C-alpha cells in the first residue's frame, strides 16, 4: 500500500506527496498530459521533440543538467502516445533545487534558434538511426497506420515522417509549448523523506505564480470498428522473416484490459507459456515469439510477433499461431495456469513499489487515469480476473475480420 497526500494549486497543478522515511533520496516526477495523440497530422513528432527541448535550458538555467549533477542528482524523461514524463532524483538536502529547475522550464523555456536547431538534429539523427537504418526499426511506422485509420495513434511517437521535424518552425514550437506545458495540464509528485506541509509551501513558492494556461479538452477522433482483415507485406535487408499481428483492444481504464494483459502472459510470458512451448520449443517454427499490449489509454493494440526459421513460411507460422489463439476462445485456461500469470503480474507491481522514483512515477500515472488510489488496487484487479474473462477477451480480440498483419520479409541475397 502506497500512501500519499494530494492537493491542487489555484492554477490547476495537481500535486501528490508520498512520504518514505527509509531513504535520503527524494524523487520528483512531472507528467504532462501531452503525447503524440495530441499532435496535428501534418506536424507529428512534436511531443517527442519537446522531451529533448526541455533539457536545452530555460531562461534562468542555461544547462538543466549541470546544477543537478553538482548536487549529486540525475534525471531523464520519456514520451509516448498519451503523455510525456520527466523525472529526477537528488539528495533530500537539495530538495528545493528540484522545484527551481522544474518550475523554471515550465514557466520560461529558452527558445533560442541554436537550442531548437541542436535538438532538431538530435531527433532527426534518432529517427534515422533507430527507425530507418536499424533492422526492423520501421515496424511501428508501418503497423500503426495499418491498425488505425482515424485515431492519432496511427503515427508513432517519433513522428509520421522525418520531414515534420525538419520543417518545424520556432512559431510551431512555441505554440505547442504554450498549449500543453502549463500547470493546468500537469501532475507533480514528490516522494521520499518529505513533509506535506513543506512540499505545499515549496510548490506554492515555485509553481504558484505560473499561469494555468487555457483549459484543454483532450478529445480525439473515434476509431471506427474494423470490419475486414488487413495486411501489408514489405521486404527489407534483415536477417529473418518476421511477422507482427495486431488487434484493437479495450481502453486502459476498461475492466477487460486486465484480462487482455493476463491473456498476453498466458501466451508468451516465460518458457512454459503456450506460444513459446508450442512454436519455439516443440514445433520449432519460430526462433522467438512474443505477445504483449501497447497499453494506450484510448484503446491500444494486442500484439503477437515472431521471427521465422528459414525453412518456415508465413502461412505455416500464422496457421500454427491462430490454432493456439483459437483454443483460448473456446476453452478456459487451467486454474493453475491463470494463477501463475496473476502472481507474475502482482510481483511486477510489488517490484515497482520498491524504488522512490518508481512510486512517484506510478502515482502520477494513475492520477492521470483518474485517481492515484488505483495504484493500490491494481493487484486486486488482476486477481479478480476469472478464466471466463480470459476466454471472453480472447473471443472478442481474435475475431478474424479484426486482424492486422505486417509480413516483414528478409530480402533474398543474390
């Protein structure tokens, strides 16, 4: 059980405080409710670009990392489809520095042409290196627009096209910052050996005078129900043929999400899981196989992916996989099999509660979902899933007309 206090500043900043007296380290986490789904279709990759720009210095702090490192602290960030998350840790004795650093870049990021150009080049290089020039790197650039036709999940976090970042203007960047990087669109959590009253005073001192920004309505185009199977075949210079199957799945806040998550573990979590045992170990059709969720808030993807041995065809592999998936739509999983994946899910949650930064991050995430208290009931939600729920989730997911497959062929050497 992770205890916390909660308060909200007059400018809309939501604040959570978790006290942990066992550590001299304090963690600060700020979640901004902006991800790639908030971008315009002709200006994608901006949320991720901002993750980089936020480290480029603010008006009063030319180098974000320098004072933090001098104090023995460290920081990082990540962006996904739904939100952008910034986190730092530092000794308790330097707690106020965290407020100084984060409030200054929320209020007055340094928009110099040099900073924009430096970070633009960093992101362009990342796009090329990780997505265009790496084996299997463009999978999500191809798969997402196959699965999504209306919702902005149809482009990847890095962006739809590298040209969008190449053409980003100072005006574009400033408008994005003004719209999304403000107290009314953020959740702050401080965790460690801290006192709530002191945190209130520090938050008011450093964040209280920042304007709240315009109220945002996070509304996105609804993805129409899929009524026919889709596929795409590409050929690339990669070592093995690979496939990527994807189905639409329920929202992150939907009760059925938990059944889908456990279903993915039944299929591929560990060497005794169904797909590994059948297709890797016994039939030796695949060198690797995975089932996992994208976990997106508005309804993500349930994915089954794998790499084929040279003598195996896509048709053989797909038939073998669908046979295993279809079993789950008509037969309940055994009770011991279900309990095993429930225990693994609970263990992962318990592990996430160990570190102070982990707790700060999780509390912000669940507050974004609707209530930070959800963090404490998450294990219970997994334990409540029954075998019938798994079967119903499988039957709903693996409808033949709702399947999307990317066939990723290894180019034959001449």
